C-alpha cells in the first residue's frame, strides 16, 4: 500500500481484509471477448446438488445442499484424447526424494539452472505469468498508441497515459516544474491546522501518516465506512526503523542517503541535515505504529468514533480541517484502526516544529513522484527502492513500469482490452465447474469435523452456501469519464488518477456498497477472498498454465488451480474470516468452546511455520502468516478431497510414471516454483502475510494424509510426520 499509485485509497481494504493468494514471485493465493456474445448471457450448471448460477460478467452464487453418496463430476478430463501430465519433469531434481522435500524434488533442477533476471527481485511461475500479462497488455496498449483515438475515450486516456509515461526525454526536459506547485504549497503552510488540511488534500497523492480509507462497514457491510489508518513511512515497515540488526541498519543508512539525494536534486542547500531531520521524525512515527501481526484481529482495528470522540482521543490534530480537505462529511463517524497510534501521532505532530513537518512532506512528495521526475530522481529511487530494498541489479524496463502505473490509474480500461483478447469463454465455464466441485467437497468436510460443535457446523454450512463467486472479469466496467489524462503531463496524469480514485470512494461514505465491484483487475495474476462480501474472486490472468491447464489431466489442475480455489474458500473460515458471517458482518457465530478448539489447532500451525528459517537468523513470522497458512493447509486438503471424489472410485491413470495422487502433489509444489533475492526475502519476511514459496510448497503437504500415502513416507524421511501430529482443520 505504500507504493505510488497503489495507495490511492481504493475500496480494496488494506492488508488482511482482502485475503489474497499471492505475494512476491510465486502464486500464493494468493488466488472477454470473453467475447461480446458471452456478455449478457446467463448459464446454469448443476452438479449433483451443488448449483452454480452465473450472472452477467462472472458473478456467481453457489448453493450447496448436503447429500448422501454424492459425487463430484470431472470437469477437465475428456476434452482431448491424450491428456498430458502437466508436470515439468525437466525442472525436477532426481537426487531429492519427495519424501524428504517435495518442493525441491519438484523444482530443484529449475532452481539450480535459473538465474533471477537482473531487473527482478524474484522469479518463478507467478512472476513469469505476470511478465506474460504485462507483455500482452503492452501489445494491446501500444496498438492504441499507434492509432488516433477519440478525445475523452478510454482508448485516448490509456494511450496518452502510457505514451507520456515512457517519454523520459520530455520528463527530463520538464525538470522540477511539474512538482513545483506542490513544494510551494508546503512552503506556504502557516500553522498546524493548515498542515492537517494539506494531509487531507494530498490523499491519493502521497503516502501520509494518516491514510483515509473507504470500505464496507464491518458491522453493516451493506454501507461504506470511512477509516483512518497508519501509514506515512518511506521504508517498508516500522521494523526497518527499529530493529537492531545489520540488514536493517544498512537500509536506514541507505534511506537517509536517498532522502539527501532527493533534497539535493530539488535545490536544497542543507540536504544532509534535512534528511536527518526527516529520518528522525519518521522514526518517531514508526515507534508509534502497530506491528502487522497486531492488526490481524478484526475487532481491534474496528473502532468507530464520532468527531467529538476523535478529538478527545487525539486533540493535537485539526481533524475537521483534515476531513474537510479530504471532502469527508464533517459529521461522519470514522473507524479508527489503531487508536494508540492516532493518539501518539497527535502528540508527535504537536511536538515537532512545523519546519520539520514541511521537510517531511516534501520528502514524501518527491519520493512518491520520483518515477516521473528527471533522471537524477529516477536513478536515486532505483538505487534505494530497487537495489537496496529488493536486491535488483538493473532497473525494470520503462514500458513495464508504465504498465504497472497504467494499471493503477486505468486498470479496468486495460482489463476490458485484455479479456477481449486473452480470456476465452471456456476458461470461465471450466473454472465455474471446478469451483462448484470444491464447494461440494468443503461442505462434506465441514460435516465431518470432530472438533466443532453441531450448531457451529450448521452455521458454517449456511455461510458456505452464501458464498459469491466472481470469475474472469467484472459485471460492469469502471467509468473513467471524470478522469482527465493529458498528453505530455506525466506527473499530472498520475496525480489526477490518484485524486480520481480517492474522490470516487470518499463520496460513497454512508452510501450502499456496490457488490458487483472488483478489487483486482482481470489481468492480475492473483485471487482473493473478501470477508465483507463473503466472496471469492479469480481474475482471468490466473486461469492459465501452470495453475490451470486445459491440456492436462485433472490431477495437476486440482493440485494447481483447485488448491488456489480451496485456498480462497478457506479464507472465509481462517482465524480472521471466521469472525464474519455469511452476510459479511463482523459477528461471533462460534461457540466459545469451538473457538478455543480452533485456536489450539492453529497454535500448532503458528509453531510449525515459526520454525522455518529462510535466511540465517530470520524466521517466518508464524502469527503474521497464520491466515494464509490456514488457507494453504485447508485449501490443499479440500482440493485433494475434491480430486479423489471426482475419480468416483476409479483409479487415476498413471502418466509419465506418476500416479494421479503423486501428480496432484507435484502440481501443488510446481505452483510454488520460485527463487527470491535475499534483500527481497528480508522485506517479505518483515512485511508480508504470506510465507516464502518453499515453505508453502512443503508446509501444507506435510500435514496431508494423502501426501504421505501417495509417496509412502515413513519414519526417518525428512517430511515424515506421525498421523497423530498432522494438523487438520477443515
């Protein structure tokens, strides 16, 4: 959320509120034309007693009824006379036994032979799919650039945004002129009230200490609520400022040098001294901020307050000025996500001189705008954000940065082009059927739970029956009519896009939630579960090999996209999603004994992942990654159950010398094929709620009975785990 144009206060709620599949290079979760003829049609697929009804644009409702002796229909087999295994045997390491390390057995040869591209922080199947998506989008966008487009059309806006962003010669020639007005705005601040007002005006433009967000109200998810959350740091997380270890100390020194470069390039004669002041202020802000794992409890960050209550909590901030400048109603109740932080921030704002705050705001503005400022800014940005923090050797190509910024500004305009060219209708149909199979398996699994009381099991079935499923692309495309994109104005385009996104949302506060809206674009290689909507969403770009291969037999697809689907379904029942009911309300629908039993099981999962050590002395944060680890564990279990049911008692064919069960688990491990630079790994361990790819590839199978049966593990094998010690949830 801290990067430019991705922190523009979209309705996509921060951090855990959208439980995603992916992080870094691997697919972690995270997980058009579907042709014109397909738009506007309705289809109904019935599989036994699981019904899937699709509405326009891919929004699906699923109802699951309990049945006796039901089967799940195969959905991918039979479309070709000779299906392939879908397993990349060339990437396997014949020296490593899957009984000792499934991830390395599947991916070891690939890991040894593959060098991470110099402009990437990580590389693997997920990164390669994102690369493919970017290149496809580039082709589509550059075709528009070559045309004459109607003024005000999406085509004109997409083409002019891209053309202007990649014109580095023009950006260099413009110098500091594009950002001069912002710097003068900071210089003109007369007092702390004006400072608060600027923080409101700059929402959507810069990464500020108070981030104004809009999302469905936790207790009333049919209505949009406003929230104030912590933000405003130039480094990825509070730990970068506070941890006393060499990598963090190096990052701090590099950051101060980067700030000095920004100030020097902007004409500041006291750049070094001013950089130190900004660093000191940000360190105070970081000290007050909550740890990421402390924000995983929904009830802790849901603290609605009236303006009077907020003024009493944090009297040192001119809240009416901030809200008014952000165009938030003066009487609006606002959710305060981290009350102690807001209170501490008020004290910091009051104590620090206005001159220091001005330096801070200039630093934030220059940093966030640096990609569209002259070469000296772009080089400094890469050296810190790319080389130091992520270990990149060379900058990414300008066209690829342009695609990322374009997606943040006009993502659905690009998405409409993408699905028309690259998302065939049959991909949606197969995904719908596979989702229905996974939902049926999940329903059967809930019925078989021994640690959950009958009443809570019944409530869980109700929630499952209320899931909404979105596949491919949205019902309706976003209207960008009010967004002005001008040729030759790179920073202005980014600023107007940021303001557009923020204002589009802030005016909705108190109004009805748009259930058809998506929080990812179709060209995004990821997936998510949204607890407030009780919905799972699978963008078009993830529905392709290696996760979803129509040429392969069912085993690898269930181990790939099947586990992705199971992962997202499971987020509705993880430690956070389980606190929301089927209507998306934050409500305790479990008995106290059930919650206690659940936490006893998940505490073992925390311990398992906390023991993993991706870098010397740096372990996975088992508490921070708990929700994703639950989803991996449960998603894999449910996908395997669905695969076995789909066989209807028939033995799976042996392909390439592998049984169906073995191909299923190899398919899972293949999906996590990835390698990551140490600097990026450090960043992910500090900031990300997903465990690293290798430990996801091994961490879920080691608890799966099917894995041990498929490969005949036994005591002494590195991945052996006694049946009584295996962690089972859903």
